[in-house]
């Protein structure tokens, strides 16, 4: 099993447990919206580009709405089944590369939107995948920061996400850094740097 497949399985189990109407960390989305998003991303190549390209979002929104109306068990089973065989995402290496961060983040989007959440215990494979993902994507995800940002793990690994001065250091376990870089507020990180700019960084970027 890969991290991507482990996170997919755990997310689907949580979907089964919580149902379609619970909140997520994605603004305005309940569990059903999150599940539909994951399905069209993997199964509807005609609609997936609109996830990132605003000009194509209208078609994506219509397709996603059609999946949101599906029976909940059917929709969750589509997520659980993963991409169809003809999709490049069905290849193990590609799945691990493109889905590890996706499912790590969205699993936590559902977990951490529920009362009383706590970070999961450290897991070496999950931590490696999260650190690899944030290393690849930090510069793109934090490019709009008004100050320099360094992401750091407690063990001392540092990633320069944005060049600039003053510099704020964001310190946390790999999954926490990944979630922070994705703009999530429900994270356990600490900040070091100029007090005059910390509030800006803490609000999310």
C-alpha cells in the first residue's frame, strides 16, 4: 500500500462514518462536495481543468453538482475505487506523485473540521510523503506572501518557500507544514520572526 492509497482508504472510511452533510475545512463544502470533487478530478478529464482554470469553472461546477446529487454510498465507492484503468493516475508511480498530497490534505480537511480533532501520531511514510510534497510545492503555494517564509521541521529540515525580508519561520511536523502551505488554519505550527509581521503570516496566505 502507498501513502496515497492509505489516505484514500482512510478518507473513505471517514466518509462512511460521518455521512455527506458534515463540514470540511474547504470553505462552503460539506463532505459530499469534497467527495464529488475527488471523483471528477480522477474520472472526468473534461471537467477537471476547471478546478484550476477559472474560465472553465462553469462546466466543472455543473459536473460536480451532478455527482453531489448521487446516492452517498455510490459516490463514496467511486472515490474508494480510484481512477479508471485508462487514466494515467491509475499507474502506481503517478498515483503516488499526484495523489499523496491531495489525499493527505483532504483527509485532514474532513478530520479537522470535526469537534475535538487532534493530529494523528507520527508515521514515517506519511511524514516523508508530506515533506516531499511541501518541498515540491511550497514556492508556488506561498508565492503571494508579503514576507520571506521558511518552513522548518522540528528535526531541522528547512525549506525556503519565499525569498524576502523580513523572514518568518514556520515550524511544525511535515503534515502540519503541508496543510499550512495549502492555506489551512487548523494546523499545529509555531512561528518565529519579526513580531510586526507575524500576524500577517498567521492569518494564512
